[in-house]
C-alpha cells in the first residue's frame, strides 16, 4: 500500500505546482496510461505517444501516425 501512496504523490505533487502547459502534458500522460489499461493491446510507449498503426491489406506496409503533442 505504501508504494501505491508514493505513486499517487508522485503525480499529485507536480500537478499541484504545474502551470497550464504542464497540466496539459500531464493530462496526455494520464490519457495514454488509461488507454493502455483499457485497450491492453498497445505498449505503454505507443499509448503515451498516442501512436496509431495501420497495416496494409497485403501486410507489407506499416504506417504509424503520431499526433504533434508536447510529449513527442
């Protein structure tokens, strides 16, 4: 339980002193973590960067799209 409390504080402390841009960044990080947990089929890395993958019907081409965010 102590480790969970420390993890919550690790998010709380920066959030309390963050400016608007930093809060937006933190929101993006949390959204990525939530996507990983909810979808389960992406890595944390691809979820954090909001990568979208598209494999061609022939399976010979992979296109990855990453939105332009402060996290990239």
